C-alpha cells in the first residue's frame, strides 16, 4: 500500500480537527469556507474563517499556540 500525500485535504482537516479539539476549539464548513470557533462557558467565540484546508490547518495551529 502506498503512503498518502501529507498535504491531502482530508488528512489536513482531520489533523486540524484533532488539534482544535485538544485546545477547546472546533470548526464548521460554511459554504466554501471553514469557520473556526473557541468553546467558552458562555458561547462559542469566532476566531477566523479560511477557504482552504491548508489555511485552516495553519489558523488552528496559530490559535492553539496562543492559548
């Protein structure tokens, strides 16, 4: 079996989902874009919107490091 491309969009989304979950965040697909939110006790807080899986992955990484 061959190895999957590390930049495969499905892999990037799964990695972003795992990292976001560990840092109390989640993202949703809104049309053609992805919106990232942080879970808080009162309500979700919008952190940003990106149009590609790779850009979303970078945003999740940056927001996770800021915590």
